[in-house]
């Protein structure tokens, strides 16, 4: 694919996001995070040149390396993977814009300790296992609001911005839709929450329809 063909291809993805957004409301804003975990710094730079600014990685070491290689570019880095406690300091040294996968009280408590020691704060999203699937991390829907409020109260260096979930692993549209609706219903009940991160390459239009205002697109953006 030539550079011009790639730009046209990305323009088409952007049009799909715009169309889905406008079905909700002309005032509904959707932010796209380009998930670059399987991509090279060169591919990230190619997407940057046609306007993408926010990128997400799911491994701390990969995020560290790419942030270093691309430090001359004004990129916004998101950490979207599950965070091991022994990697917390390494992540904080990178100063990510947003951590998407705060998935347990134990992790929140450890994160709070490290943030306090460094005199830092970190913007985070509470991960919800909306479909209640064993293969997924996150809080169960029925406990999510209580745990969100608990973290907000007990971990002042964690700045909760909202929620994240992954759509149900199903070929049935209604099943996936239900998982997104569950997350969005929780999001609407949270004080001061501004981010509802749902939707990936295969289901982002449905996620937007269900209220997502942040989508995480990987393969569909880096299909070059």
C-alpha cells in the first residue's frame, strides 16, 4: 500500500467513526487510541504524519522503548495492558497520559503507595468485566460502582477518569451490545467520570452506538 493509499484507507476508518458518532449525537465526541502493540516505531510515525496522536501499548517494556524512540514527536501514550505490581515504577517513569486497566483493589493500593512515594498522580480507568468472562480481567458489574468510589476515597493519587471494558467474546451482536450497555450504565452513575472506553477494531461502531467516547483501534489502523 502506497502512502497515498494508506491515507485514503485511514480516512475511510475515520469516516466510519464519524458516522457512528453522529448516530448518537452531533455533540458526541469520540477519541481514538491507536493500539500499536504489534507495530513498529516506523509504522507509528506513518500514522502520526496523517494526524493520529494518541497511541496505546499493553506491555510496559514496549511502551518504554517506543516512547524513547519517538520522543521527538508530541505523542500521547496510553497504557492499556494489565499491570503487574513489579512493573509499576517502570510505568510511572514513562508518565503515561492514561492507564486503562485498573482491575483490582490490590493493584490500586500498590499504585497509590508508589504514586505517593514519587509525589505523582496518575489518570486511570476502572476496568469492568462487563460480560463476566473468565478470560477477562476487571471488576464484576455489580461491584464496579462501590469499588470505584472506594478507590476514589482511599487512593487520592489515583485520578479516576471513568471506565474501560472489552466487548463480550461472541459472534452474536446482541450479546456484545449488552456488554457495552452494561458498562455504559455504570459509567453514567459515576461522579465526575468523563471517559467510557469501549470498542476495538471489530466492534467499535457498536460500542459508539452504546455510548463509548474512547475507542482502541489496533489492526484496522495498522493494516498497511
